[in-house]
C-alpha cells in the first residue's frame, strides 16, 4: 500500500521501470508528496463531503460534521436527523449517500475493513454498489484512504488532461479511453495517477504544454500512433 512517502517513492520507482517514458513527466512534475486520509467509514464520509465543492467549503463543512458527529460511525449517522446533517452544510444528495454508506457498512455489504486486501477492481466494485458512490469517489477513496497502488480514477478531468498534454493526443480521452490507456501501468496505476496529477499542476503553473512527443521521449507503442500532428 502507498501509505507513506517511502512507499510512494518505491511505487514510483517500480512504475518508472515498468514505463520509462514517464521519466519525462517526472522531470516536469518532480516527485509527488504522499497525501493520505484515515481509512474506514470516516474517510469515506470525508470524500463524499468534499465532492463538487471548493476546498475551502469542503474543509468548513467537514469541520462542522466532525464536531457534530463524534465518533463518526455508521450507527451515529443512521441515528442522525436530516436537519442535523443539513445544519452542517451537507446537501440532500450527500446526506443520502452517507446514510447509504452507513447502512452498507453496518450490514457488512460494504466490507470497509477488507477492502485493502482486495485487488483494486474488486474493491472498486464493492464501493460502487452503494447508492451515491460513483466510480470517481470509489477510486479516490481507494487511493487516498487505503493507498491502493493500482486504483485509478479515469473519470478525473485533471488526469485526462495530463495524458492529453503529456502524450500529445489530439483530444482529451474520456473515462473509458483513459481506462484503456492506463492498462499499461498495471499494477502501479495508483502511482501513475499521483504522478499525472503532479504533472498537471506543474504544467498549469508553468504554462508548459509541450507534449512528451516533442521532448524526444519514446512513447509506449499504443500511444505512438496518437501523437498530436505538427
């Protein structure tokens, strides 16, 4: 699991041996720092809370949730009133998702304690059975709460744009296209996601959109035919 900086560095080293073309992204991005939340029900609720709101808003809402519901456990959320939850700033869809996750965790249909032992795709499948938890939320939980080395949120727009720019593609891949593209990085897709996010941030800061193809870096065979035409 990628649960500390040393583990992330080891995963990145393994990824770069697996796909040396990513060295060019690393040269731009630098080594990403590990970011991790506590695993379990509380971590899942934190990710749900932060969906589709600004970082500042997410932090403010989460601080109210934590203050109001302590400990933040499935039984506590199931016993809470909608008014209590709305008073923290949670929207109706987020309340429903947190309640569905609490029900699933309490019944055992969502085995949060066992997810770290499962392959990424199997753990992902468990999470998305909960109403309101979609593919992106599932993979973000696997990456940032569990530290799964092979989780990959292909629906993330920043990852899609990082691949478009870095590999000189004519268009940004959609979730299905990026899922297929990322197969080359198994079993280190989680490390690839962290590197791609760092690359995306670095290129936005620098205004540097020069693709790998123009840096004279060899592309993987599947990407070679999709370089941006001059």
